[in-house]
C-alpha cells in the first residue's frame, strides 16, 4: 500500500495523535507564547520532490557538437533578417496570447498578496448609532439613543499551517503562471518565425514560378513564329500552350498561399495584412535568411531547468502539495483572538470622555466534531489533484525529450535535403541549357526541353521547401531546448 493510500484510511483522531507526536517535544519545552509561534510554523503539507525521470547521459547528435554556449534570449536574430527582428518585436508587444498570459500572472500575484495578508491580524474600525426603547416591565421603558465607536483587532493562530499552506500554494501558482507566460512567449516567437518562413518560402516559389511563366510565354511566341514559317508543328505549339497554362495555375495557387501566409503572420504580430505587406521587403529574398550555425548544446539534465513548461508543471506540483496541507488542516481546531477598545455613550459628545471607554479581550475555538466526511472528501480530492499534477509533470518531461529528439532529426535531415536539392538544381539548369541548345539547332526534340523545364521547376520549388524546412527545424530546436529565457522565479517572485 502506498503512503498516500494509507493516510486516506487513517481516522481523524489518529491524525491528531500523529501530529501531536511530531510536535509534542517542542511544545513541552516552550511556554504559551513560544507554543503559538512554533505551531504557526507547523505544516501538514507533504514535502516531496518532483519525480526525477531516467535521463540519458547526453545527446549523441553531431549537430550540437560544436556549440557549448547557451542561446541568447533573442535567438531568432541568428537568421540575420532585420524584417524578422521587427516582426518578432511587434508580436512581443501586441500579441493577445502574451497579453492574456501577463494578465494571468498579475491575477496570481494578487492572489498571493491576499493569501499572505491572511497571515496577519486585521484591524477594523466600528461605529454604531441606535435609538431604542426597552420594555416597561424591566424598568427601562423610556426611549434613548446609544452611540459607540471601537477598534476591533482579530487574529487567527495558524496552529496547523492552514494559512501558511494556502500562501505556499498561491506562491507556487504565481511561479506556475510566470513560467507559463514564458512558455507562451517562446511559442509566440517560434510561431512568428514559422509564419515568416512560410511567407518568404511562398514568395520565393512565386518568384520562381513567375520566371517560368515568362520563359514559357517567350517559348510559346517562338513556337507560333516557327509554325508560321513552317519550321514547327501544331503538336509542339499545343504542348507549349499547355505548359504555360500549367505554370499560370501554379502561380495563382502560390499567390493565394502568399496571401494566407501574410494574414497568419498579421494575426501573430497584431498588424493588418495591408500594413504587413506594404512594409515587408521585396519578395524573393528568402534565400538571404541564414541558417543558424551555433546551436545550443544542452545536457538532458539541464533541459529540466531550461524548459519553462517543465518548470510550470513542477510549480503546479508544489502547489498541489500545499493544497493537501490546507485540506488536512481543516481536521484540527481553529483558534482566533480578538481585542476591542472603544467607547459607549448616550450622547455623541460623551463618546470621548473618560467614563465612556471600554475594552475586551477574547478568544474562540472552532473544532470539527461531525461533518459526515466533508473534510475527508476534500483531502482525498486534493491528493487526487496532486496525483494528476505529477502525471502531467511526467508527461511534460516526456514530451520535452521527444520534441528535442524529433527537432534534432528534422534539422539534420533537412540540411542534407537542402544540399541535395541545391546540387539537383545546378545539374538540371545545365540539362535545360543543353536541351534548348539541341532543340534550336535541330538536333533535339521539344519534348526534351519540356521535360527539362518541368524537372528544373520542380527541383527549384523543392529546394525552397527544403531551405524553409531547415530553418524552421532550427527554430523548432531552439524552442524544444527552452530557447533563451530569463529565470522566471527571480522575475515573478514578489519581494
């Protein structure tokens, strides 16, 4: 039987006995004041570290061998594109997902402030005024006015850490929201990079296709002239017309893709598509985006500290532990102290006279006797939520290592594919030049030219796709490794 399951089967008196056994020696050595102070530090929350998964010794990937430095917070600048830098900066300022995450951090900060305030006494001002008539049978049948002012001081002795556990839970949730905001920021930046790469890739493919359309228009005019002179055939003319129509259809499809990519990027950056397109650099400059060469080297054990989503899951786990302490504390008594100092008088002018002053000290104890299992159900619910938080933590760690592995593989293969496509384009450009030369000299067929044109267009489009995939894989790897982000615990923790 697990320790958590055994605890659920214990009765409330047994919990009282165990808590007394833990705290008893200190209580016997202290006086009443020391007793209150010591018990205020008691907590019934479990103190368990997050489960440590079995980690590999290192990454066996050559892509990370030469990079030992951590990535910068502005890792996307390694692409060397000023327009991308501007768009990321705009997204960090205007993205609604980031604004929502920031608002949630502020909410968590306010909840923590409220939870901490519960640990301190309350001081209230109270003023009453009434007009009353007592019963004649008691000898006070006359009508009279009664005025009073008082200051009321209240304080709950946090004997079993209920308030302290609630404060710890609020603090952990503040850290969770701060790390979640960092994860959202990392996702937004990666999404902007991906959308920008999609746009530039589509623009580059459109430029290639438009150039092909222009070349095929010239080829069609040439075939018409050859047919008029009797040097060509109608079959060759119709083939040229079909190739031109096919190229125009592809160009129309790419123009639609450019428009949709621009719209997606506009949503991420908070700009309208019109403003985005008007301020963007001319199309066809996709090839100028440099592929980052100095990728970060991160050991598997470091990934647990670098990924903000893992840190957020860890903070949620600690908050669940504190919630258990809050729930368990409801089994034990609550002691509250009150103090009042004020004055009572029949006339307002007599309120501050010496005879009007009064004071009182008091205390109250509330202990559960019969709740029909309400507290037990709350404890079981808190422990079940803690189990859920641990499972989510394990899942987050699993997902993190899977994303790193996939990103490493994708980057390595995309780089190899880009190089292969670059070699193929060079070879096909030479093949097309030879086919056109042979056809114009009468020693070749027009079909050979068409095949060479189709192959070159396909290879150029594939080369652009491979270049896009390689750069997107680099961005995905940066995200999978945690990007470059500041320690949110230092930034988010209240002073």
